């Protein structure tokens, strides 16, 4: 079509008329019929009723156009518009706003009219055989999108609407109205001259014609041919545009210079402002140039679209081709016997796993594997049973049957490794060394079940990893806290969908050896649910007599776990079921005393935290007094987890301060290089003293061989201030010696790093008054002193009685009743004439009231407190006691000897009373715990009475 179009335009350039002989027009029509062009306007139906009539079309094609441009316009208009009113007679039209794109002559456009008055006016105009309106594009507003423009345009009336419309638009014929949808076709260009009425907006218009142009101008011809050439290329790559070209020539007539420009702009994907620019241009040459730019852009977009489509098509076709070739290759290899099918390949893979360890696999397991391999060959690959059998064989062949890691039987090396990772924990380390020694003498080692019990943060989990390293065993950890499903331990039946073996089988597969160290964490927190009792399922796993033939439900063959070393951890041993506890060797980790925490903080926690924060050892110093205060006033619990958090908090603040100081130093160093180094330091010190009177930063130069160390005492409150209040230059570079920034954390500024102290002294009285006695209690924090206070409420004949407060538990309330009875009997023996308990109501309180308390070990303390009040006599100074008392005044043993001893030392108690049955527990304590204490072991309360109130001490004393 475009070839014929170019030929016709060239022939008729002298008269601006396309000489349409039958052959040329037929050629153009055939090309247009073959090319379909996409455009934003959709053609609902042929405009003319005879547009599909073959005879009429042939007649139109045989017409010879000899007239000029105006005659051609008149002819095309007459061909399109069979109406009473001619288009050129329309000088007053209804203004119809177009929100998206302008309407070009010869193109359809369906729009939706939301204004009822405007729609009624259009319908009335069509009924009066004057179906014309003016279509004008809406101007863009900054920051508004198209949906808002279309929504708000119908709210405008009169001049407001007129100001929003472009002056140049298109005279459009209303071809149909269905509901609020109006279908228009453009005729000619219009320009608004003035407003006639406001609602609906009616305007007077002038009909615009193209400016005269020279049809023989070579530049104009060249531009036209370039537009046609570009359109030809676009139409070749976009076959969907052919309908538009055919319909355009069918309804508007043959192409002329202006119509080629309109056609190219209309079918392009340009934005509305560019299209409006083409519509407003009356100079034909300029219009062709604008259209050429638009179609060139359209061509580039089409090329990009083609390249994307081609790349995707090549990728898809390449994958399909590769798939087909692979399938053909498989079929050929199978026919030639070069390659086997999937089932044979799986069997070969499983047998390859078995060959290295075939001699070590038990006979009954090997028989099961052979049976399953035979079964696999008989199953279809698409059946569900095939996948079950394949997964089963995968687990059976992946387990480390008879494969053991080489153990370390070197006692010295093991001791070194254990000491590297943990300080203290003598009982645990001794037990592991015993295990190694037995294994060395026997030449082989057996599995054991060890339970480490103690409060949180004492290193139960981490010691398990150290034990594995010392023994040269693989380490595996899993937690059973809250576990309520037996299948997690014993595995699922293979008949279930998604069935898996238990944790121990998964452990062996992941580790790759049959003698790992398995750490079972939080064994005291096992749950119990509808899926069974996991604690009972653990009995087989942790029984040395049964785990040599442990049966997993999934594998359904016995596994030897006798070489596995199980290490369990628990916080409270009493929460473990007795049958399970009976199978374990319990090692109690009571916690760390202050001296041990000091060593741990210095040797382990500080070092690791400093490395994690990227701080050098010479940049920071935490004094012993600050560290001791941190332990006693902030981290009094038995473990060191909170101590590690507090040390990390200190070092984070130090890191922030060092970075801020270095950033300030880099700026100040440049300013101070010109002056004398000593003068700069003096000026810096003076500036700091003047600038911040409450600053705790001190700079003390210290001469060394190759460096000058500056100690900086920093309060972290300054970290939150502006940099202008921070030290100006802590790293002054001089020509001779550099300076190293050093932050010192001491007792005076510790609170600035970690806040106010959390704990205060347990000791309330220097000298306990009458009726008050200090007891010793075990707590989750490790141990504390506990006061028992008794006071008189009222006296009178027969008013004897006792009131208890302090959130006491049932056991402690019973201990108080026993103490009250024993105290009355002792008073009858010691002072028969004293009727204090008979005629006096007393009140016994155990502070603090908000803390729940329970346990039997406060019995002797309560008796002593009641007797002190009855005899009106205070007890001995710096005396603390603990022990359960019977009605016959016997002292029964208690627990938590280490924790209570540590609590007594923390409160500076000199004399302690323990039950005689706990003498062995006390002697097992470390010497530094027992140092400086006077401990008495008693088995009857009369001995405590003499210690508390008498001068002679008849009980056994330990120094």
C-alpha cells in the first residue's frame, strides 16, 4: 500500500492530487488490506452503510481525483456524511472534552459522557439532523493523574471548563449513542473563538485549513517519502495495524500530504501532548516532520518489542529442543544398553553406598536392605509405594553403620581443652577425665548418660561442646523443651505421609559417626500431649541396657546407640520423672562464687567481648573494683549470662566513645599541627575544663619507649551530647611520639555505663535486734540471707497465739507452727515461771512480703526468733543459721549448702549453723568458699540455743 501511496504522491506532486487509476488504487487497496495497524481507537463498525459493498468500493477505486486539496476534502466529507447539515456550515458547536487523546480527522473514537445535560444536548443535536460536535482535548494539570482529570472535568462548567480545553480541536460527527457511550468520527480541524452558552458549553468556532504548500518542494517530498518508508517498516513488523489503514482510505478517501501526517500521528503510541501538537500544526511540512519523529519512535519501540519476543521465543524453543533431544538420547541409550533406567540407577547408587561398609552392617539390617532393593525393581516409578521405598532405602544406606571417630585418650590434652573453654566446674571435668581414663585402660569406650543440673547461665550447654572437643567426638545438640510428640524421638510409621525418623536417626545421618556426643537440652521441660508421653519414650533411648538395640518406628530395625555419650541438661532435677532420672548420672553445677566470676570475666568474657567489638586491649581498662561491683550489685545470679550482657553493654558504649573521639581527633589534629604539641595538649585540657565543668574526662600523658598513652576517664552521659561537648583531640599526632586513646572504667563511673545497681545488700541489721534472726535460703539467683522477725502484738490472760505473714508457702507455714510448739516447750523447760507464750499473741513475718517463700529449712531460725522475743534477749552478732526442726528438736539436713555459704560470705556473716548431716557437703566446697567462716554442725536444737544465747559452745566447730 505504502509503495503505491509513495508512487501516487510522487505522480501528483504538481497538482497535490493523487491520480488514481484503477491499477494504482487497486494496488494501494490490496496493500492496505494486507496491513493491520493498532491504534488507541477501536473501530466498532464501518462508518458508511455501503462500506462493505464490493461494487461501490470498486467504483470508488476507479475514480480519478483531479481536483485540489479543498475539492478532495469536500468529496471525502460528502462520502462520509450523509446528513442535511454540511460540516462546513457548523459554526457553533457543543464543546465535548476529551480526557486522553485528541481526535484526528478520519478516525473513530468512543467516549463516555457522564454529564446528563451534555448527553441530552448531543442526543437532541443528532435528532435534528445536525449530528456534529466539537471534540477538544483537556489540558494537563501538574501533579494530577488521568483518572483525577477525567473525574473532575465534569464538575467544571462554563468559563472554567473553557479554560481547561485546548483551543484547537476537531469537528466530529456523532455516529451512534448507546447509553452514555458516544461514538465520534473526526472531520476537520476547529479553533474556538468565543463562548456562546455555559451549560452545556457551546462555542463559536473557525474551520482551519492547512497553509498553502509547494507540492514540488524536494524537501517536502523527501519528508513525505521518509514518513511513508518508516510506516512501511512499522506495518511490516506490526500486522495488527492493517485494519486501520484500510478503514482510513475507505472512509476518508485517498492519501494526501496532510492526511499522511494525520494518519501517522493517530496510529502512533505517542502521548496526548505530542498528538495535540500535530493536530494544531497547520504547516504541512512541519506536521510531516512531527509525525516522522513519532513514527520513528514507534519503530524503535517495535524493534525492542521484537527483540524481547525473539529472545523469549529462542529460550523456550531451546529448552523444548533440549528436552526432546534428551528424551531421544535416553531412548537410544536404553535400546543400545548403554544406560539403564531410573530404578536401576537408584539401586546402583544404594549399592555403591553399601559396599565400603558392608562388613560392618549387621546381618538383619543387610537382609532388610536387600529385600527393599529387590522390591524397588518390581515397583512402577509412578506409584506412591516407589517413593516410600526409595526414601526408606536412602535412610538405611546413609546411616554410619559401624563407623566410629578416633577418640582422644590423652588425659593431659583433654584437661587442657576443658580448661581453655571453662573456668571451675571441677566436678564435670573430673567426671570426663574419669571417662577417658576408663576408655584408655579398656582400649574402647562405652556410652554414658550424664545429666548436668544447675541454674541458667552456668555453662551447661557450652560445656557439652567442650567435652565433645576434648574427646574428639562429633557434637550434636537438640532441645526437648516443650516436646509433646513421641514421634520426634521414636520416628513416624512409614505408612504416614511425610513420615521421618526420630531425632537420633537424624543425628547419626547428619554427623556421620556412630559414637557422637549428643546433648539433650532442657530435659526437665519435656511436655506431654495427645501424641503420647515423650518422657517415657526417652527411657529406651537413655537406658544403657536398652539403647544397644534402639528401635526407631520409621527404620523398623534396631540401632546400636551404646557408643553414644549422652549429656543432658536441666535446671530443676525434681522436674525430671523418677524413672528417667534413675538412668542418668546427675552432676550438679551450683553456680559460681564471686572469685570464680572474676576469673571468668577476666579470662573469657572480657576477651571475647573485646574481640567482638573490635577494641584493642590497650584502648580500655576495667578496674577490679568496677568488675567486683558489677558482679555483686548487678549480676548476683548463679550463672554468668547476665554478666556477659553487662560487659557487652560496657564495651559497646566504649566503642561508641572511641569512634566519636577518633572522628573529632581527625579534625582537631589538622588545626593543632602548626602549633607546639605540648601547648596544644594544655590548650585542650583548659578548653575541656572551661567548656564542661561536670566532665569526668582526664588526659594524663605517660611516657613510654615508643608511644604516649593517654588515659581517658569517660562518662557515657557525654555520649549522648553533641560533639562540641566531647573531647576535642585525644589522639594528637606529634612529630616524635603517637598517642593511644585509653578508656578507664572504674567504680566511680560504672553506673554511667550500666545504670543504677540492681541489687542491694541483703543485710538489714548490723546487730540483729530482739526477735530478729538471720536465716539462709536457696533461690534461683544462687542463695541469699533471709530474716525472720517476731514481735509482740498484745498480752492478756489466755491470749496466746501466732500470726504469720510474708507470702509463706504451705511447707513454711507448717514449719512455723512446729517452731511455735517447740519454742513453748523449750521455754517451759528453761523458764517454767515465764508465761509469755500463754498470755501473748505474737506476729511472725519473713520479709520481703512481695517475694513468695517456701521450704522447711527455716525451722531453727523461727524457733530462735520466737525464743529471742520471749526471753527479751538478742542473738549473737554475725550469726546465720539454716535447718529443718522436728517436734523432738532434731535438726534435719537441708540442700543448697554452697549457695547458702556464698550468701553468708556476701553478707559478711562470721558464724554459720548447718545440720550435722550436711558436714560432708560443706567439706566438699572449694577452700576459697570456706575461708574465714566459723561453721557449727548441730543435730539437736539445744546446741543452737547455746550458740545463739549462751556463752559456752558445745557443738562441733569447723574453721
